[in-house]
C-alpha cells in the first residue's frame, strides 16, 4: 500500500502546525496526498500517493545520476563511477540542462 509522500510532513514538517493540508511532490512522477484533521485521506482502493509518471507520459527516460554520468562520459569526461562525478560537479555542464537529456 503506497502512502509515503505526506507522512514525513505529519511529524516533521508543517503537520504539527496544520492538521489540514495538501501535499504535492514532483520528480519523475507526480504524487499527492491530502491530510485532514491529522489523518491521511485514502482513495477508493485504500491508497494515496502516485498520480502519474511524468517521464513515462512524455516518452523521456527517467533522469538519474547514473544516466547523467553516462552522458558526461559520452561527452568526454572521465568519470568511472558516481563518486568522482559528484566531487567535480559543475552545474554548467550542458548535460545538466533539461534540454540536454534527450537521447
């Protein structure tokens, strides 16, 4: 049963302050949850969480650190694994730009 996204907000985020809130989460998917009176509202099948897979809909592959590393290596960088890549991270790399993620 998937119910993860809003739960951290209940004890650690704004949950203690606000008993009613909507939680929206955007990454490669879109997840949502509604908390009312401190309790997670569940859907008709008893779950609350993922609404859709954004990259699956668009036809793009899911961006990951490993896919970025592979694109950087293909562009001439020498990163045998993630550690050196993260140690030399440069936001100016063209592969970091959303327009550079197309295969």
